[in-house]
């Protein structure tokens, strides 16, 4: 092959071709969202590369897990036992409160909250692109993952599923610039929207009137509006509130409670269809159901008694 | 043996792709060099008839899918960066390795700026100086990558 003589089209023509292709790709992907289906296919096509890229990290993890002393293991075990004991005690309390809550909800004729199905997922890769905060997890459509599914870690909301491949999928984090979560202040129920700021430790809240009662340190939980995230999961903690009368709105910033920069295991949720607070018209509690529930309650109480 | 040569070129590009999505600690991650750009620039300098702008566009598209960015952003940036090499490969070939490293550094800066401009245009991204940190590591990486890839090319007699 002699590079002195030109072969094929000139670089300018090739560049024009690629520029045209990429411009149309950008237009159709960003403005028209025409690649939603293709994205899933592409995601499963490149997932071998992602599995391959994560092997060194997994080997390190494996080594770190296997090369520990007996003493460390014993210590860890002891800690876990103590933690389990206290969790168990909390669980007992929770059971009672749950029952009580269900009964109160029945009295108010509000729909009951069902059990939420969960699945643990592991992070395959974290996006190295600084402009978008996304991670890839090792669950896909084979595991029943769907688009828009809420993703948590052990502390709070992490994000939602963006594209689903066959055995891997992409999760957009709450700190991404294009993402926002409807939240409320858990102290008094004031509603806000938490939008990502493109920084790993910050969420911003736009259009917050000066009159709202928000203080730094307030916990923000999902409000369940928008039907994406189930209600009541912690999202962020308010860090700064600045009331400057020169501006129309207060400046509120918060920090995600989930350890976004240290994610490893995630929880996928399958929320119930038609979350309760929005469905007053639909008679959720039929008499038969209440009876069943009551008998269950009774059974529960008798069990507790015995 | 063109098929074997092609496979070796594809293999090096795949390794670069894997290196560019490999999970790293957050503090090192901002310094991740542009592996894919370096490998593409080398092959474009060495074999401009085989690896050219269309290859670069295709690899950029793969990078888009791997990074989950808007399809076409890295395609465009990669193609423009490689276009500069493809237009001037006869000049750049005769430079010393360190001069080439500087040119690759400029290309890498251009690449990151194009990606940033596209993101700025499409979403409301804000410029942070850390977006240009990879330029430094790319300059440092180039001589080593160049020597390694030249060894590979000579060993397998890729033409």
C-alpha cells in the first residue's frame, strides 16, 4: 500500500460524510428520541466489553475479600451479629407500626401499600464521561428490569433505569444534569423538586419561594408525585439555604444521602401499580378485602399473644 | 495477511476502548488519558490508508454507546481530531516523539472542547477546568503508546 497516491475518497469527503452522519445521529437521538429501542440492543451488544472492563476491579475485590485474617473475620462477624440483633428489634417495632398504619389507612379508606419486590444488582462500570452521571448494572431485561425503574442503595434514592439491555442496563443518577426528583421535606411536607447539578455531591432546588420553611439539615424524601419513585424514601439532606431578597427565589442546595461516589451494590424496586395517594376515586378497599385483612390482623395478634 | 493485520488493529482499539471505560477511583478518574484517541492517531499516522476518519467515526460511535452519551457526540469529536492527522500525516510523521506528543496534546484538548461544546449546546453543562486534565496524561502517554504500538506493528509486519 503506497500512501503517496491517494486511494478512495479524499479526507474532506470522508469528514463530511462522518459529520453528516453524526449530526443526524445527534438530532435523532437527542431531539426525537428515536433510538430508545435501538439503545437497548446496543447496550446488550457492548455489554461483553463492559464485563471485560470490570474484571480487574472484581479481581481486586475478590482478593480483598479473600486475603483477610481470621481475627478480622471474627471481628466482622461479631459486628454483624450485633447489628443483626438491633435490626431485628427494629423490625419487630416496624411490624407493629405497619399493622397499625394499615388499620389507620383502612379507617381513612386510603389504599393499602403493598409489599415492594426488590432485587440486588451490582455495578459493572461507572461512567467516565464527566457530562453525564450514569452507572451500568449487571441486571437486564432477563431479570425483569424496566425503563424508569427506581434504584436505591442502603441509604437512599440513587437514580432510575435509563436503558435496558439483555443482561445489563444503564442507570441515570439523581445528580445528572438532566435528572430531577420530586421530593418533600420530611419535617413538614413542603414539596420541592431536586434537580441534579452535574456534581456528585450536590442537588439544586429551583423556584423555592422565600416563604417556605426549609432549614439546613432537613431531610428530603421522595414525595411519590410523578409516579416514578415510591413515596417516602430519603433522597438528600439540605446543606445551604440562602434568602437573598434581591432574588425572586431562595437558593436551596442539598447533598444526596446515598453514597453516590462509593456505590457498589444497588437495590432495584418493583413498585406497585397505581400508587395510593393518587387514586381516591378508585375504591381500593372492598369489604371482602377488609374482612380478610381483619382476620389476618387477628391471626397476627393471636400469634403475637401466644 | 490483511485479515490478521486488521484483527490486530481492531484488537488494539478494543483494548483502548476497555481502558477508557474501566472503573477507576474518582480522584484518578479525571486524569484518565484518551486511550482511544491515542491509538487511533497512531494507526492513522502509520497506516493512513487503513485507519482513517470513517474508522474514527465508527469507534467514536462505539464510545458513545459505551459511555451512554448522546449518540454522535464522540463520533463527531473523534472524526474531527483524526481528520487533522489524516490531512497532515506526512508532516507529523517526521517530527520527534515529543513534538508529536505536543500535537497529540493539542488534538486531545480540541477533542475535549468539541465534546464540551456539543454538551453545552445540547444540555446545560458547565465548564470545569478538570475537563481538560486528560490532556496532560495524554501527552505523557503518547511516547510510550507510540513505542509500544510501533513495536507491535513491526513485530507483526502490519502494512
